C-alpha cells in the first residue's frame, strides 16, 4: 500500500520537481500540499497566497496553509507550528516530503521534528547534482519564472526572467544553477500535473536593499 505523503510547497521549481517524482513513485501517494506564509505571502518567493491557492487548484490537491509569526521564528516556534497544523489539518499523513537538494544539515533538521511526530521524512532530490536537476526541470517542461533575486549574489536584471537554458548559461560563475544557495527563487506557472496553467501579467519589479521581487497579476487558463 502506498504511503500518503504531503509536500512542503514553496510554489517554485524544487517543490514541483519533488511533486512530479512522487506522483510517479510506486511507494507514495501525494495527498496534499502545505505552505508556510507571512503577511499573506510565501517568504523569499514573495508569492501571494492566492497564487499558491491557484496552483493547488490546478493540481486538484488540498492545500494546508500555515501562518508563521515572522520569516525567521525560533526553531521551537517553527517546528511546533508546522507539526500542530499538520496534525490538525484533517489529512491522513504517513510522510512529509521536502525539495531540499544540498546535504548541508537540513535533512537532520527536518527529521528532528517530523519523525518524532510519527511521519516519515522524504527527500526525493537530496544529494543530486544541481546541474542534472536543472536539466530535468527543463526536460519535464516545468515552466518557471524567476520571481526573486538576491542582490548580494546576482544582478537584479535576472529578476523576472524565465528559467531556461539561456538563463542558466548566463549565470555568473559560482551561482548554483538551481539557486539552491538562495541566489534566486522561482514560481511555476505550468507543469504536466497542472489541469491548465497560470497566466502572469507582470506589473513592476519591487527593488529592496537586498532582494528584488517580480510582481504580477495571475489568472488560471484551462488547457
């Protein structure tokens, strides 16, 4: 019998690739998504929750929305908030999946609060080459917009560009092709699992002291 897994959903390419792989897995059944947010936006991506809700609707999956008191709450507050919300969401959960790629201690951190709650911790992408994963994202035709750029790592001119081979080859030396060091963050507008797609109408780029965010209006288009 397949284990029922819920996916930590950021709205971007890493969680989408995680979803695609788990949908194809013989071991897991994807039963939902969960997203943490602050001030009605996903931290870092700055994705409005209404857009995340559109993604969940396109996937025909329930979305568990978990509000955090701030972007970086204490570990205790963060972990307790996540576990409590998942236990109270009404879904029967066997496992929780994450789109982390780097073996930098994040796996042990996730396990430290997920496993004591009684769930398996799943990392479909962990330890794989960023270049190979970037190629897989494009091969799967996961359509992705770069919506956030960290100005400390990358020129703000990259904000608002589509994530494709031209984008990746144009990255300066030392920038991870998946942005896994936080250089950039993404929003997925189309993937094979969507029942339709998101259409974005760009408005402006908000430029802060460090981060730039592409702003837009979004609507669902049917296939």
